[in-house]
C-alpha cells in the first residue's frame, strides 16, 4: 500500500506547470507526480551506485553539475567496460 506525501508552500506557478505537464500526458496530477517521483528515486539510486563504484568509501556526497546527463554517463561507462 502506498503512502501519502504532502508538499507545503509550493509556488502556484510550479503547480500550474506540473498540472499542464500531466494534462499533456493525459494523466492526473497525482499519477504524473507518482511516476516522476519514482523516476527521480531511480536516478538517485543510480547516482549513489555510480558514486559508490567510482569513489568507494567516500563519506561526503558528490554534487554533479546540473547539466550532468546520468544516462549518457552510464552508457559511456558500460561502453568502456564492454570494450575491455
């Protein structure tokens, strides 16, 4: 069974943009947010796994540039591994 998440003090403009994005996909706002939050959690897990591989034992978090493309990085790492 799922849990309920409440977000307080969300800017009205942000809410409207999220509603518009959901409508463009033919989804309710709740469905859209559920899917996007699950995708975000997957990306965070992948980032943590990559950080653990590249920087084992590191106790401080790594901040990546906001334009960093995780999927491209993963693809490059896999290609490098497969070329060995």
